[in-house]
C-alpha cells in the first residue's frame, strides 16, 4: 500500500508512541490527583504546554489542550456568537469545522462575510479590511487550505486585524508543525491545531488564545485547563502530540525540502505527460506536500477508487468530502471549469514517501487515464 493522503491523517511517530506508553501503563494517574503519581502526570502536561508554546513563540498559559481541530474551531466561532448580531469575517474555503458553526450563528441572527478567493485560492487582505464593520468581532482565515495546499497571507491579515482591534483566529490544522508559525510576529490572537496531522495521535489538539482575550469555555465541568476547557486531560495524547510536534519542528526544513522536491516532480510530470490536466492552488505559496490535480471529464471519486485498486491511497478533495461525489466547494470557489473541477484528486505526501512509490503512482495514474482518454 502506498499512502498519499497525509492531509487526511498521518501515522503516529514511533518516538511519540514510546513517549505515550508510560501514561497508559504505569503513569496513568489523573493529573488533578493530589498524590505524587498525579503530580507526575500534571508535570508531563505542563512540560508539553511549555514545548508547544515554544514552537509558536507564545506563553505556556496561552495554550489550551482540546480534542482536536474541530473542537478548537467550534470554540472560537461560538465565542463570536455570544454578542447578538455580531459579525464574523471568514472565507469560502475554510474547513467545515469553521463553516458549519458559522452557519449556525448566521441562522441565529449573526452576520457572516464569506470572502471569495482568487483562482489560486488566495485571500486578498484588502478584501478583509474592506469587509470590517462596526460589529465585527472575529476574523477567521485558515493558515493553509486542506484541499489545495494554498498558504494564506496570514501576516498581512494579522496586521489589519490588530489595526482595527479585532480578534484574529487562524485554523492552522494543516500548517502547524509543517511551516514555521510565530503568533507574536503575525499578530495571531487565536490558533487551532490538531495532533493527527503531524504524526501525533487522533483526538487531541490545542487552541492558542492570546493572554488578555477572555472567551467563555465551550465545555463546562470540573474546571481543567484553568476553567476554560473541562474534562480529564488526555495526558498520553497530549504527550504524544507534543513529541511529534518537537520532531517535526526539529526537522522542518529538511522535511519541507524533501516533500517539495517530490511534489514538484509529480506536478512537472503530470503537466508534461498527461493531456488535459491542471494543478489547483497557488504554486508559490503552497504546502510542501500538496498536489491537487484535475483531469478534464474525469470523476475524482472514480479515479480514487481505481488508484485504490492499484494499492494507492489518495483522496478526491478532503477526507470529509471524499465520499459525497460532488465537486468540492473549495474547487468551486477557484472558478475553474466544471469539466475539470469534478475530476480532481488530492495527493498529500510525507517525507517518508520514496521516489519508487511516486513513480509507481504516476505509472498507475497514466495507465488509468490513458485507458480512459485513449491517448
Ligand atoms: N481544519 C482543517 C483545515 C482540517 O484539515 C481539519 C481536518 O481535516 C480540521 C480542521 C479538523 O481537525 P480534526 O480532525 O482534528 O477535528
């Protein structure tokens, strides 16, 4: 099996597993417990918080552990709905974990601006500024898109948000631990991340909330996470996520270069060897591991199934839209011709993929498509 779907999820790093194991087996105490074993669990939690904070250039007390990207995004958007008739600026290509909470707020009488993107999926910061109203309470723009890999102009948007004194949140689920992020430098007030996108376990993530921003908890209970996010902490998961993050940060440059070389190799070969193909997303401002390709008059989900029969895992759009068989809303937002849009697949690499795997994938892809197009 050749795994080319690393934007959907990643395997847990062996090192992270080893670091997690003690918290399942011997060090299983509740971190709120008053005895020594509990204190050790609490210590592991706080060390993790420090390490995550270090990667973002923020303070440990600005990190709140959650169950992942979806929870962190819901927490953020829900906060904005507390004031009646408040206004949120977001984009048409955000993940459903932003769009669906926004939709619910809209139904409850709040106002949402969904910004358009250009043909490469980039948001124009000028449009963000033009959309600000007197009741705007939140700007939420993703750091990088999960389907097309486009990296958004976060620094420029952060500057605008700060100038107007509006909270700026970024969904960094696809970007954190893949590209450097400095929340202070980029004027980011809130940031969502998820462990399973960078070789940590599933069901664990965090929300960074800048000191001074007071948002009500999404989940109430025993008062963990300084009263902001109740529920017994997922100590093993948090430790695993943190260790995976540390490895990624240590090897970031090397990993980026390896993936980027493979990515560009695929892009060049597809465009030069497969007729009626196109690459989606911004070529320059792009995650190192993303290849989103469209083929004229093909059906993405069908192509994914045929590649699966050849032992290759990839997806048509995001994992969430993979099974629905419609053109994805992200691809639609790029305004590319629909006879191309429907025939889209997403390849997302890891630095562990090999040249042999990539050549095998390209060989199978060309074989399937040449039978279809008869070229
Ligand atoms: N945001 C983005 C951009 C994503 O790609 C995903 C997952 O695919 C999420 C949020 C949701 O994260 P999680 O799977 O941790 O709930």
